[in-house]
């Protein structure tokens, strides 16, 4: 083989080696870029998974709260039947419900005794000496025996005075 043939072969092999080296460098650069892309995508996927798990946790909490609120609302939508809110007679109530119904009051305790308090000046309607109208009301029969009282002597033993609202309105005008 001649030197020129060896030189041509060496140049051609050198050219091939240079081409392979350039190809490997290009491939290495592309792999580096791919690794960066994969790393950034992995980070993004991890962040999205964390957000998804947080949202699932929030949905579970909201479902639990929703269930609790629905149970509380059901008490008001369909209250238990008793003699106060239905035609159920009081005799059909349980002893506990009946005791609560009889002892329950809407008044708030004030700590004071019932009745007029010390220092309170009472006010009452006074009997007048000259009423506008006098009416005798007598019974015609006995309320115990049912016998007629037409022939009996009548004795006035007490006097009551009835004040009508109409009469009060006329006085104030």
C-alpha cells in the first residue's frame, strides 16, 4: 500500500471520528436539555400532586361539615311530633316530653320575687260615687237546687263596679 493510500484512509477515518465526536457532543447536549426538562416536569408534577391532595382533603372536610349541617337542619324540617305542634293528644306524649312541656317557660328569670316590688306605687281603678249607669243583676233561680227565686226577698250584700272601655274612652275625650 502506498503512503497516499494510507493518508487517504487516515483522513477519512479522522473525518469519521470527528463526525462521531460532534454527534456525541450534540447528543450529550440534547440529553442534558432533556434531563432539565424532565426535572422541571417532575417538580411540576409533585407540586400538582400536593395541590390535588390538599383539595381532596378540603373536599372531605366540606363533605363532613355538609353532613353535620344537614343533620342539624333535619331537626327543623321534620321536628318530633308532640301535643304542641300536632294533633297528638298530651296523653300520647312520653313522660319526659310532658314534664318538659309543663315546666318550660319563655320568661327569663330576673331574680326578683313575683308581685309588686318595694317602692312601687300601685295604681288601681277607684270606685266612683256617681256611676254613669247602674244595673241590678239578680238570679232567677238557685244555682245549687235549681228552685225559683222569684218570690224571695232580695238583700244587697255587695256592690261591684264594672268599668267599660267605651266609658273610659268617653272620659278621655
